[in-house]
C-alpha cells in the first residue's frame, strides 16, 4: 500500500507532488494518472486523465475562473 512502484518512479511520490503544488482533487488526479500510465494503467490511465480534464473544462467558470492571474 505504501510506495507502490507506479507512484514512486521519480524522486517524489505523486501524492507528495500534488500536495506541494497545492492541486485540487481533479488536477491531482490528472497528474496521478499521467505519471503512472506507463507503469500501471497504460491507455486506460490516459483516458481517466482526459475525463478529469473534461470535468475541469466543464466546470471551469465555477471552479477556476476566479483563480486566473
């Protein structure tokens, strides 16, 4: 359960990068699925990342527009 290979391929676990970057759950899941796709879920993980991106786009005005710089 801790430090599985598909999350620890670099210097940080994906969850550590998500927390350090202060990502919201959707953006964090995009990072997670992209980071692990070659070691775990392959194309399915990329499709999952795309679903989260689509969700973010669908709700962009409500969730993110006030955070634009």
